[in-house]
C-alpha cells in the first residue's frame, strides 16, 4: 500500500499499524496483478481524510459482521450476505475491482492466513470464518 502521508499522519490514521509492514510481501505475491497495480495507483493519491473515511467504513462493516455473528445470525442469511456485499463494494470503491471470485479468495485468506484471522478474531473468535462464509454465500447467490 502506497501512501503520500507524512509519518505523523500515518500514526494518526493507522496508530501502531505500519501500512508498509507487509509491502514487500504483497508486492512479491501480487505485484504483477492488475488489482495490485490499480490499488497502488489509487492509494498513492489518497489524503489523510480519505484514509480516515476508508478506515471508518471498514470498521463499520466489521462491526456489522461482529454484531451479526454474536447475535447468532447465520452466515448465509440476507443480513450477512448484505454485509459481504458491502465489503466487496468497499474494496471496489477504494482499492480495485473486486469480482465475487476475487472476494472469495480474500475470504479464504482471512481464514488461511493467521495474521488475518487474528485481526478479525481478537474480540470475537470465529469471526474470520463467519466473514469468509458470508462472502461465499453472497458469491453463491450472485
């Protein structure tokens, strides 16, 4: 992820998270893909306000998933599928075109990569799997 933020702005927006921490790995794994290149082009132009909006939208989506998960809403329900669609639209709006199959891959990565799983499961163990299942249910419906 490329940003044009100063180090102080990065700390204000991302806190202790360093957005460049996984940059080399991401470029190695996906650098030749159109999605990676599109994301790099878009994110290089974002302002601090853009990043704050992106972060707030993502947090609201995750909070929606967490509420559905802890409320016992099935991952294949209309509510969970709507959250998955919101997730897909967020990625498409801010980073790269995100067809259902690409989003399926992201959902699978949320479960397969312990770093992603830990991010989602910190407060709600099992949330990463729930999000993955909702993503798959939404893609199946489409």
